[in-house]
C-alpha cells in the first residue's frame, strides 16, 4: 500500500479543461468523477490533495460558437463555464482549483511559459500550410484526412480520426521545434507513464512522424485568445494556451513552491496526442518535468456512437442526477465506465445497478442488522473470538478474515482506476454478508431466550456489521453521501473512517447506533 507516503506534498491530479462550446454531458462528468473519486481516496488514506479542473475558453471553436449564439465571447464563456461549475456542485465533485483560461492568472502563466520556450530557442517564425480541424482545434497531416462525398453529391474533407470537417490554411506564424524532442519523448515513455499501457503503442506510432508544430494564428482570423507576447498580430494556438492550465493550477508562475509535476493527469483517449506528445515536449523544452502518469479513459456511447457536443446526442447529467440521485448516478458511472472499452449509456442500466446493488444488497443488509427487533440494544454487539469457531463454518470464518485484507486489495485497484473491479470486490463481501444473515436467520435467534442463541445472534450481527463498516469506509470515494449515512447509522465516529480503520477490527464496538435512515430507495428509469 502507498498509504502514508509523501504526506507532505499534496496528491496533484488533473482533468482536461472542458470546451465551453456547449453544456456539459455525461462524458465530462465521468472524467471529473474519476478524478474526484481518486482524490477522495487519497484523503481517506490521509494525504492532502490538489485536484484541478476547469474550462477551455479560447480558440476558433468557441469564437464561432459565441457568434452562432449572437453573443460576445465573454458573456458566452461565463454562461457555459458556470454550467460546468454547477454540475460539479450537484455531483459532489470536490475540486481544489477551477481554472478558466480567460482568467488573468492563467494569461500570466501562458505569457511566462511562452517567454520561457522562446528564450530557450524552441520557437521560431515560419509558415504553415496544411489542414486544420476547428472542432478538434488540431493540425492534421495529409495522411490523416480523407475526402467524403455527402448525400447531395458535394465533397468534404474530414479528419479520419474524429470525422470532423477540416479546412486548408496557409499562414505565417510561430512554430515550435517539436521535431527536436523525439528522443526525449521516447525516453519519457519508457518510464511506463501511460495507463492503460496499450495506449502507449498509439503514441509510439504518432511519434514516428514528428513535424514542427504551428503554435500561433494570425489575430485577424483568431482574435479570441491570448496574444503572442510582443507581437499582437499573432494569437497563441489554443492547445498551447489550454495545456498551460495545469501549470496555472499548480501556482505557476507566481509561487516559488508550486507543486510540480502532477502525480496523475486524466484524459479521454480523444486527446492523447496533445497530452502524450505536445504537452511533455513543451515541458521538456521549458526545462520542466513532464507528468508522472497519464491515465486515459474510454468514451461513453449513445446508440454505438461517441456522446459528443458536436453530434448533439448528449445525455444531460444534471437531469439524471435529479432523477436518480447523486450517489446512485456516481455509482453507475464508476461501476460501468472503463478505461479500456467504451461504455453504453442506458437509463434502465442505471436503475438496475442502483436497485440491485445499493438498495437491495447494501440497504437491505443495513436494515437487517440494525432493525430494533433483531438488534435490541442498538449497538455493535461485542465479539469473543472463540465464538466464531462455535457458530461459523470454516468458509464463513475465512471470508470474515479476508474482510480485513479487502482494504488492501481495493487500494491496489483504486490506485489503477479500476473502479469496476474494486466495487466488485466490495460488493462480493456485502453479498456474502447478506447470505450469512439469510443462513443464520437472526430474526429467529432474536425471538429465543436461550443464552446460546443470544451469543449466536451477536456473532452474526457483529460479522455482518463489521462487513458494513469496512465496506462503508471503502465506498466513501464513490458514494460519499450514502457512505456518510451508513457510517453514521452504524455509529462510526468521523475520526475513525480512514484507510487504517478499515484494516483493523472494531475492538470495543461502535457504541450506540445513530438514527435510523433509509439508505437508498428504489428507482425507476424515466419513461
Ligand atoms: O478536448 N465519453 O475538451 P472537451 C467520455 N478542451 N468522456 C468524454 C466524452 C465521452 N463521450 N466526451 C468528452 C477538450 N469526454 C479540450 C481539452 S485539456 C488541456 C483541453 C471527456 O470539452 C474526455 O475526458 O472536448 C475528454 O478528453 C474530455 O471530456 C474533453 O472534453
């Protein structure tokens, strides 16, 4: 386990900053949720965190979106950025920094970073001719585009990767000596920084052709952005501007002690090239360390195509949270979303997961162990180890012992963002505890006046409630409100909800149970 290491420096984790061309959808929430759950897990392990997110507000894509809405870019960005913030509040995303690329602190960081690249000799004036995708804000090589014939017979050139239309551009602008960094990037990759590792092969392929990169546009075409320091006629390429947000979040350039590099940068697989090539190359050029880990996740699909703002096939996360509840929706996304394969979104799947896991398995178990008819003294009954041998089978005793190793197993999985597998492990124990209760029928034992039956009852309740306590601690990053209600009902003090508490037996019990709660009510898919 990594608990307790690096207590001094915060765990620094970032999400991409999201374009404000349209309101947030489930894909954006998913990425922020992965970061939030990881940051919360670090806190459970006793480490402080710096979790940064934000909005990407400059560039042609936003300039055009504002124009289409008939409002000025400032007003437009304020409106959509606020929607991301309020989604994060609704979804209990606890960020420490929310960077907007239009804020002065970020503009200062970009200026300083540009000057640093320039003074190191990695920026020169040149000319660029090639394809550009406004939707991806990306330059594309000839082999990355193809011609498409539309239904009406007209022809259109599109990006092979994203399918978005591209336009030809020819301009004088500033170039970055990207070609210079092939060896440095290969060296960085050798450290196994890209997770899951199969994405590394994609990066190596991209590295085979590494032309210099245009990093500015004529201000007459791109006016919505940060001007090149000392040359107002050119505006900084939006990806250079946007990537620097991670430095802004760290305190750069004002603070001498900014935290660098990030421990973990989360991205969707759609923006791998920018984060695995341009970004580390910029940093190395500036004499700074590239990120320690780049975690790449897959996409949410709707009817088999990527959920995306430009396609308009998006699921509104605020609407879903209002319907399903915040914890239920968080649980579904972390249980069914993955780094490796695209996830299919469906309302009925969300309802199914909530009902079967949170209401039936978790909620029922709590109800059964805390019902006043069964748990008459409303406490964690004390346990004498010898009684375990008396009343539980070998298999049952083994499973109970494994409970205190569960935190370690879950830690290894959480650390790799394998939330699905970690939740499977946790719910494996909760299922088992339900079947233990079923098999020993405490409601029968509760009716008996025999002392032996009373001891038997204590053993079963103790083991089932310990399972709930340990699982409740481990579930805090995923379903924070529900875990809070569960642990409070169990009478677990706030100061005893950390990683180490989950690894050790509750010796003297939790004292008195808290007030009765309905943990999770059943839900229906919206019709
Ligand atoms: O690319 N499923 O912003 P963006 C899962 N501003 N995740 C998805 C998704 C989907 N269908 N769609 C988007 C940009 N995402 C740039 C980033 S960073 C310096 C600049 C998530 O608004 C995913 O994490 O297009 C993706 O990488 C991110 O949102 C990009 O959002």
